[in-house]
């Protein structure tokens, strides 16, 4: 099933484990509305760092739009493989994060990269 599917620097087993933990937390009653959980934070907002961490070496454009498109594609692929709603977005500190949304109604997290802070680009 995963022939020809690229998940780059993400590990499906780790994602599934983190998703299970988030679902357990959701059931504790601490979260009232659509539950959105930060599964991973990459502790950077730098485009080059993000490309290296996630191994996105075939990215076409090293700018915010190119990164957004590649991360959206990656999140969609991993969402299909895990059967969950995953999206990339930025933490309050400006670091890239991978989010799980447990939305009982519709499903997808509304474009978290749309409100992204300006990313640093070192021009490597």
C-alpha cells in the first residue's frame, strides 16, 4: 500500500503512538471543543532547518509558499495512512509543529500555515 508514497522524515509508528496518546487525553474531559493536539514540535521556523529535519529535499521552491505546499502534501499523505486529520502549523513560539485534530463534525484543521509567522531563510 505504501509503494510510491513519501512520508519523508516522519515515522508512522511514532505518529500512531502519539495519536493514541492524544486520543486518551481527549477522553479525560480536559478538552471541550474540537480537540487539537500538538504531536511534534520541530523547535524551528527556519525553512532550511525544516527541510533538513523532515528530509524534504525534493521541495521545488525554498520559500514559504513552496514549504506550505510540500507540508500540506505531506500532511495529506500521512492523514490518509493514519486515517486521522493531521496538519502542520506553527506554535505560539513560531516553531513548526505537527497537529492532530479530533473534530467530531467535519475533519480538517483550517489551514494553520496561513497564519504562519515569517519564516527565517538562510539562503543556503
